[in-house]
């Protein structure tokens, strides 16, 4: 298992990749389901701006900017936890094992997001997207974690 310092260094890769890929899914599903790519991206800003953020469909610094920061910050948090507790230390770890480990970590993240977290601090995009849309978002997250973690091992980040 990696130390916290190693996990902090390495967790940037899977966290950033997970954040970017899941953000793409949020925008795509938002456009398809609500007519606005920004609607689900704005939703995480409900942490600061309450339910007004959940009704906002257009881009703004207040809602979209904060939503992006919250979303990417959460992805980085999960990237670090993934590197600390899930990522294998084996350098030749096959991609299918990365995907399996990332899927388990993503299921843990979704459970925390929707079951264990107080309503005020849920991601918020569950209010704007269907269950199918959420599956796409979390699938993008898992793929990002797996690819980012693979990059960590290939680059030898310690």
C-alpha cells in the first residue's frame, strides 16, 4: 500500500482523468436529457448556492465555475483514495485489473455520494440526470481512474 505522500503525488493522475472524463459525460448527458450541457455541471455548486444551482441551465462563473471546482476537487480526492487503497503496486498490472479496481472504487464513491452523504453535499447532478445518465457519468469516472492509474505506473510516479 502506498503512503499518503505517495498517494497524494500519484492521485493527481487518476483524479484529473476521472474528473475530465466524467465531466465530458455530464455535459453530454446534460445536453441530451435537459437540453443544456451546463445544467448538470452547475449542479455541484448547490453546496454553496443551494437549490438555485440545481435550476440553472446556462453557463456562469457563479454556478458553472464553482460546479467545475467542486467536481474536479471531488475527483482529485477520490483519485488520492484510489491510489492509497486500491491501486496495485505491481508495475505490469494489466488494464482489465485496473478497470476492475477502478469500478470497485467508483462503486464506493457512488455509495458515499448517494447513500452516506447528507443531501446538501451530494453531487447534485442526480437531480438533473436520469439513472442512465448517472451510469454514464460514473462509467466515465471509472475509466478515467483506470487510465490515470495506469499512467502513474507507466511513468513511475512515487
